[in-house]
C-alpha cells in the first residue's frame, strides 16, 4: 500500500521546525503535548492531562519543561510586569524528579547509567543536575549517557564535568545520540593523533596545552594532513622540537597548497615553504656531480705563454 498526503482545506496548523528537530529525542507524550499546545495555545498542565489522558499532571509538566528547555515555550510569572524578561526555567527538585520518573522511564535510565559510570550512588543533588540536563537543557538522553561514559573513562566522575563536556559538545553541533557517537569516534581519533605528535616531540601527552591540542586537530581536520606530513614538518625543523614551529611550517605548506611529502620535497615548494625545505630526492637522479672530479677540465684561463 502506498500513501500520500491529502490536500489540506484550511484545517492545518503551523508546526515550528524546532519540533521536528527534536523528534529523535522527544518522548511520545512530549510530541503529543507540543502538538496540543500549538493547536490550542493551552499550557495548563491539568487541562492538558485531562484532554490528552496522560498518566498524571506531572507528565504534562515534564513535557512543558522539556519544550521550555528546547526553546519552544518560555516561562513567565503570572504577576510579572509587562515587558519584564521571563525568568530562567526552574530546575526540577528531587521530589518532582521522583514523581516524573514514574511516567518517564528515561529518567530512571539516566540515573542508572550515571551510577554505573561513576561506580557509586548519586546524591539527590547530582540526580537533580543530571535529570535537568535532559528536562530543562534539552539534551538527548542518549547524548547524556554517552557523555557520562566518556567523562567517567577520563577519570572525571562528577556532574560538573558532565555538564561542561555537554556544553562543549553542543557548541560543536552535537545534539542527538547518533551525533554523539560520531563525535566520540572523532575524540578517539584526536587522542591517537595527540599521542603520535607528543611522541615526535618527545614529551608526555599530558604536557600538551589546550592550544596545542587545537593546533594538532587543525593540522589533520582543517589542513587535511596525515601523519607523514606532520613527521616531515618535524624533519624539516631539524633539532628544533617545538610544536608551534612545526605549526608555522604546516600552516605555510597549507597556504602554498602543498598537500603531500612529494609536493614539499619537489620543485613545487619553490620559494621556500619553510626555511628548512629539503631538496634531496627520494631516489638518486643518476647524475653525480662529484664523479670523476679529478679528470674534469680546468675552467681557468690559460696563460699567454701557453696559448702561444
């Protein structure tokens, strides 16, 4: 059976793109509440619960908080003065979380995941921070779980570390669980590259600064260079083991459009992609300048007596 969308005859409502962007992470009741609010404009939890036949008023409040965190709704005080800026969403308390967990199984999954990752029970305060990342800040549950596991693997078993890492991920465009999984693969690759470069530098990986790590990522992810090009930069630099000196060499090569070691060593490098460009060839040309040097004709001008 093949379906197609029927022609609308004036009975359609506009659904913001934001709702579609959150379909992958929103629970079923969250989507129902969003569509209900868009169609009616009603945000009263009790009426929403009654009309949609939700399990409890807390379920409606949880959904409203989710969409407030996502940016679809905004909070305001009933007695607020006209034009007053809306207050930030109020974090859920432990009692509200305990009630919401009975209707939203994802909350229990988040808590179980964090306790397993931290290898200890969470405090009520930590549970509040964890669940608010999902309910208030709008992070996908899968993203939060993956972040908890990643942070724990780095030995940072605190909610502060999880919150900070999630903000960094969001700044890099990571929202869904699938994007988080891809991002973790990139982080693992970055770690391998940092280990390789620190080995060339002869230092411990922990000695790399944040700026140095960003520079290394730029070599590979922006310039598109591989380990061979980084090693060539180290060779060109000679005994000078300095990450920022290598960075200047690679930056110059990129500006000149030199993409491979062959480009760097060949005539394309021309006007000096770095001060230490090598001009030796990968294989001998077969033309040895010093061969038979003794038998070469002298280029000195003969004396007049000899010429006569």
